[in-house]
């Protein structure tokens, strides 16, 4: 055997890594989405994107830029933003040039994963040629989603000066911003401005305009916009339009009109669109129509060879809402026998459904089984039991789960859900059990991520009991707790100066 063969093999592997972008998709002999399936599974396994891609290449399998872009698109579609960003980072590390639109996608992913400040920094780091309407638009979208009104309006003005606002997307972003800020009255004037500038309204524009009326409980306004949309361009009325219209009717209690909109949705949707089925199931559940929920579920399963976890999440959530425990049990057992990646979010819905109806024994059995199957400690499942026992005044049982969660999470700090924190705060706000509050405080104060919460609930218990403690402010200072307005008000009652 030649001594040079291992060296030659290593050089070949390095060459494969270095030239991954050079192959066009048409020359690829591998199935385009096979690597996507490996990457999609990382949500359950916790593996590395870069390692998975590197191993794929080292095995002599090609992956083209076109395939990578498609993978990013799919990951974004299922809100796997962190993994999608890692794929683009991997592309850059392999010197794969990004197009203008791909820079915009990367900026959007950075904003979702790392926040607005990181997105700003990335935008400013781009060369002048990459600062175009796509990247400007991505940054404006970031500001709008974060409700950063001043920055969004300033950027919009800059885009106007550059000629980047002669299409719908920037206006849609500002309209979305005003929706988040509750400034519904500003939306019709933006629509009029678009019309004056001969900018054609798209489906999103009409839908958000409809939503602005729905938020004011103005169904006549909703229908006026819908009929204008039909008159101007009926092709714009896609399944999302009928979904939104149905949702507005459901909220208004107009069952017959809602069902009519849902039938129209089903007639115009692409049968291969999972998301449309999800909306149908959820909206029929909102109408308490179990028969239609089950019919659409059967249609969804018939349309796809594999029923993915997110579909089970939607169906189980709807069955929980309808309090159909028997149907929920059957769907859950079906998921357990077919799932390829164990998703604890599915289990949480089922546990929550059983706890809703005080079926504690069944809920605990499911939790015990899930704890052995999950790849990580099932802390979010423990939180369900904490809240359940807390709301029923069983503080001792609640503390058992809390102590277990804190013990398990020593090496990986636990950050409770907002709903869990709210349940604790609500309990001690109306309960003057200072002894129990101190026990809980002593547990939580060691967790830096919830230290302010620990003081918050302790102060609430003191206020409810009418007790004071002049040392409380000093303790908070020593622990480095930032005193916000809410804590300040509580402190004034517990530590009167």
C-alpha cells in the first residue's frame, strides 16, 4: 500500500470542503433534502450544524449552494432560526458568496437569534454595494417587529430618500409597527398614501388593514376592506385572507360567516400546504366544531406521507381546547408510535390537558415516561405541575417539583417560563404566608436569572401580610438586584422610610 495514500485522501477531503459551492445543483447526485433531514433532527439531538455539514462533505457527498439556500428557507419556515443562521455562517466560513437577498436573510436571522443591536451591527458592516433595498428592508422589518418606532421611522425616511419605498414591503412594515404600538388610526392614512403613490396593495397590506378594523371590533370595516380586495384583484384573496377573515368572524361570534370563510379557505388552498391545514384545525376548534377538526386532521394525514411534530402540536392543542381527552389520548398514542424525534412540547400539551381536568395520575404517568425519553431534563414539564399545585393551594407539592428542577439544573441554569413566574407572583400577592414565601425565596435567590423574581414574590407576601422589614432594601443592594418601578413600589410598603 502506498504511504502517500492517507495524505492524498486527506487532501481530497480538504478540497471537498473548500469547493462545496463550486458545484451547480444540476450536477449533484445526492438527493437535495437528505442533508436537510439531518439538520432538521438537530432540534431533538442537540447536535452541531457545522459538524453535521462537515461530516456530510467528508463522506464524499456534495451539497451545493442552491441546496443550502433551500435548507435555510425550510429551517426558517419551521422557525428554526438558530440553525438556519448557523447554515449561513457555515457558508461564509467556506467562502461561499452571499447574494444581496441572502445578506438580507442573514440580517433577519441575526435579529431573531441575537437581537436588534446585532442586526444593526451586521448592517453597518456590509459593503456599500450590499446596502440595498433588501438589506434596508430587513433592518426595517427588525425595527418594526421590535416596535422600535423612532428608529423605524428614521430608517423609512432614509429609504424614501434612496428610492427604496416605491413598493409595498416598507409600508407593510410600518403598518405592522403601528399595529404593535396600538396606533390603529394611522393605518388607513398609510393605505391612502400608497394609493396616491400608485403602489399596488398586496395581500398582506389588505390583511393588516382588515386586522386594524377587527382590533376595533369593526366587522363592517373588515368586510369593506375584504370586498375592495375582491373587486381590485380577486387573485389576492388566497387562503391566508380567508383564514384571517374567519378568525375575525370567530372573535365576533359570527359562526355561520366563519364557517363560510373556512369552506372558501379549503377550496382555494394548495392541498400540499401543511400550514393551511393547521389554521383550519385551529379555527374549527375556535368554533367548538370537533367534527370538522377531526375531518381536516384526516385530510392532512392523507395529504402527506409523514405527519410532522408541529401538526401533532396543532391537533393536540385543539383537542385540549375542546376538552376531548379520549381523542387526545388516541392522537398522542399515534404520535408516540410514529415520531422520529421526541418533542417534549407535544408531551406538555397532553400533560396540560390532563391537569386541566384534574386527571393527576395520568398526567404524572405521562411525565414519568417522558422524563426517561427526553434528551434533556424535562424542566418545562415540571413547571406544569408547579403551577397546577400552586393554583390549588398545594404549596408543599409545588415545592417538591421546584426543588427537583433547581437540583437538576445546577449545571445548566434554569429560566422559568413567564407563565410560571406569574403564577408564583399571583399566589403570594394574595397570600400573606410569609413563612412559605421565605422558604421559596431561599430556594430561588441562588438562581441569578430569577433573583429579582424571588424578591418580588417575597415582597408581595410581606405586603399581603401587612409586615415590614427595614433590612430588605440592604439585602437587595448586596445581592445586586436591579430595582425596577414595580419592586420600588413594593419596597416602599415593606421598607417605609
